[in-house]
């Protein structure tokens, strides 16, 4: 299930998703970067390590990928594609 609308607010550091069930979700850019689903970031977390993220990091590019979205961050990281279901489960 993909969102009906999506907005990025770099000034607030939030990604906003409006889901078909009426729920509006606001996800913090720093937390999105910390939870990146790319293989390198997942490997860090699986080893029990925390992905170190500057609290000033922001999403600077949002690229739709059909089943999800690629987020490019101000620290240059852009390898992760966030499936819609993964994003829907964050922040719960």
C-alpha cells in the first residue's frame, strides 16, 4: 500500500506521509537515516552497532521507486530504498 501523498520538510526535518486509511505519519529525517535499509546500514545494526548520524542531517532528495522511495541525505548517503511497508512500520 503506497501513501496518497508525501511531503518533505527539510526546515522541520520531517517526511510526511498520508496513508489511504486516513493516517498521517511524520518521520524524522535523523531517524530515517538511522533506520536506512541498505545492506551496509542493516549489517551495522545486525552486529549490534548504532549507525552514527549527525542530528542536522536532512533528506535532500526523494525519488519514487514504485514499491517505495529512495531517500538521499545531506551527508551524501543515498543507497537505501525504503519500501512503503517499511516506512509505514516506522515510528510505532
